């Protein structure tokens, strides 16, 4: 588990063991999540306005319901400032992933996004499952091989194009449709799992602890909401690009605030014996 050759937070490489478990072959889809919401009436974090008492003195817009949405830029920008391509959009949530005017119509089988750690946990409990630990997730993603990627040593060796950013981030994406946004097609592993690499970041059940810039979120920014516990997310997303974020590998990891939700962050579940 881990790697000595990439980002510092992946170190040290070390031996771990894991008990038997079953894992969903795909991330939880919009159709799956809609069934959960219909049966329970659940409201996601992004649908609930913040309590003004949580941050006295902040402007009213700070407390509105909404979430973070990615937008392409018109040209090259400073890659050290994520505000160049992320915006807080009022009304953005799992039903409207890009904000008011967007919808999940026609995307029923795509990954549900704009879900916080708490939303993912609630769904997993309802489904009689759980979120995977980081060890379980990485074991499954490595697919029983020791190569850099489950299919080989090069990203482009995959039989199908992996759903990551192809081109200059964040203004020129040369990905083959429909891979510009979270998709339901893609790579199937030897273990029968789809899109463990790229597509959407995936929540795990493990809190993030690291001496290496624990607040740096790479491609998964903070929502700007009330600070909370950081959890490990894995796998990278359709926004990971060689020029910016090479975390589309099984050993890669990133911290994500528990209340945050974005349109490139989803999850899958496990069932343990």
C-alpha cells in the first residue's frame, strides 16, 4: 500500500492485510441515490442552508444552500488558485449537479455527485452496506497487480481512454466524448470493477492524517463551509491532468472536508462478511 515514487502523502509504501469484502462494481448512480431519497426523504448537505450562528458576521450569501461547480477557463490560468475554475453555485446539488438549469435527466446511470461524506454514509447505511476503508479501496483498485496502473505502466495503455483530463488544464480538454464529465462507461478491472481510476473521486471511511500539507486538497477544494474532519478520497477524477494533478493512481490519496460536495466527487459501497 502507498508509494515511494509520487506525492509525499503516499509515503511510506508498506504492507497491509485486509479481510474479505464485496465491493459495488460501479459508483452509486443517480438512479440509486434517487431511490434512496424517495424512500427516506433525505436532504443532502448541499440542500440545507448553513446556520448563521455557525459563522457570525459573514454575509448572507455565505449561508445559502449550494455547492461547488467546475467551469472551464478561457485560457491558461494560475494553477495555484483553484478559484480560477471552481465556483460556489447557489442551488447546485445532486439533482442539479452544475446548478439551476442542469439536471440528471439522461444521466440516471452516471455517478451521483455533489454528495458529502455524510450523504455517502447515510446512503450506505440505508443500503445495508458501508463506505470502504482506504485499505479496502486501494486493494480493490490495484486489481491484484504490481504495475503503476491496473492495466500496465502507462496511462494510455488502457483498452479504453481513461476518464481523466486530456489536454491543458483547465481550459482545453481533448477527452473523447462522453468522457468530458462523469460517465458510466469506462475501464472494467479483473475484479469486475468499473472506473476505479479517474471519472469521480470516491469517499472512503478513513480520516485523513498526514504531515504533508494536510489542508491541501489538490483537485478537491473545500466547500468554504464550516470546517470539519478531513477524510481520504481516492481514485482521481475527470479533472485530473498530467499538467496539474497526477492522482489517477490506486496509491494516490487526497484529503476532503466531510461537508464538502463537488461535481467530481462520488462514492461506492462495500459489504463485509
